[in-house]
């Protein structure tokens, strides 16, 4: 069984230990913790971890396919043609 929530909070806040106040991966690697998903779940409740996480740089977007022509766009782009 891995460490509890209180122990994770103490380890993450102790600046004398390597991996404290770093990302979840380096914290788990330096502390040699067993269950990374559970540790990350506990870290998300810490204000010092969750408030200062870097913003995601890229977001996955859904592909959008348009199968029709917009008449307004055509009339603005080509006012001298009659459609």
C-alpha cells in the first residue's frame, strides 16, 4: 500500500527532499512511489500543485468538415458575380 494523502502532502512540501515542488512525474520518480494515479489524485488537492501548473499548450480539436457553400461569404467575396 502506498503512502496516504497526508504523507504525500508532507513529502511534496518538504524542500529538503528531491522532487518537492516539481511536477507529478518527477515527484513520483524521485520519491519512488508505487501508484502514480493515486499520487496525482492527491496532488491535485494541494493548492501549491494545482494553482501553479503550467497551462496546456495545445488542445485537441475536432475536425470539422463543411459540405455546403455559405451564400453570404460568396456574395461578399465576389459581388460582381450573380449566383
